[in-house]
C-alpha cells in the first residue's frame, strides 16, 4: 500500500520539480538584465558623485581665492591710509598725542566692509613698534599674540629665534603656518602673514596677520555630510 502511494506521489514531485526549475530559469533570465542595469546605474551614480564633488571643490577653491584676494586688497588699502602710515613710522611706544591715530585705524579696520566667516580674526602688525590693530581691539604689546606668531612650528621654510623677523623677511610676501588650536574659542586656525607694502619686499614695514578658520575652509571644499561621515562610493 505504501509502495503504491510513493509511486503515485512521484509524478507530482516530478511536476513540482519541473515547475521549480522553470521558475528559477525565468527568474534568472529576468534578473540578469536587472543586474546589468543596476551595475550601469551604480557606475553612473559613482561618476555623478565624483563629478559633483569635484565641481563643488573647484567652486569652493574659487570662493576661497576670491576672499583672500579681497583681503589682500583691503590690507593694501589700510597700509596706504594716513593713520596707519603714521603708526608705521613710529618707533617704540605710541606717544599720547598719536593715540587718536590708533583709534582711527581701529575704526578703519572695522569699517573696511570685509566680513567672512572664513576669517577668524586679522591684525595689522608694525615692524618699528609693538602695536597691533584688529577689527575688535588695539594691542600695545604684540607679545599678546605670541601664541600665533611664535615659530615653534614652521612658517614655510622660515625658522627664526625672533618671530617678528619672519613677518618682514623680504624673501616672500606671503607666509603661512601650520594650523594651531585656539583653546579660547575652541577653533583650529591657520595663520598666514601678508607683508606690506605689496610688491616692495625691500620696504616691508607692516604685515597683516590673518587667522583662517580651518573648519570654514573645509566647508567650502566639501559638504557637511562628507566632512562628518566621510566619502563612500
């Protein structure tokens, strides 16, 4: 009785097996073009992501370049201002009768019209005296800026016992220093120095110390998502 039942079940199993094979064959036939389409789409997506990222990076580079050029122009204009020139020529401390020039120079920097979240701060520093002027304050002793201008790391190839000498070396107009962490503001900044007057290395008498916010520079070159989570394709 059991043998007869097994023989009766065999044709059913054979039919099921044929159906299963046919189903798998049809599925594979349909899956192959879908897999090829997926592969092509993935390749196109990767190319698109790379192209978009490269385009954004180029756009960010141009933006950074334009802002730095604008800053250079502002530095040159400030250097030619009468109050700045008076301070430039003053050796040693600033006498009481020239304090007005300091106040006016500070106001001139505030009213320069240049604002950028890429610039953490910037200072005009003078070769003949220890004065420094920023948009927010007047410093009568540049030792207060020692954290930023001290050359314990490198300013390009310039190493000197006197950090102020670096600013006025006539071998280069623009000098920069590796990024440093500003614990007070919890920011990582890159310091660069533009020696003035532009195009006249033998007459350098002042310099613009610019503190660039590293994070803001990166945001101009890549999206926040890429910076936070990385770039995976």
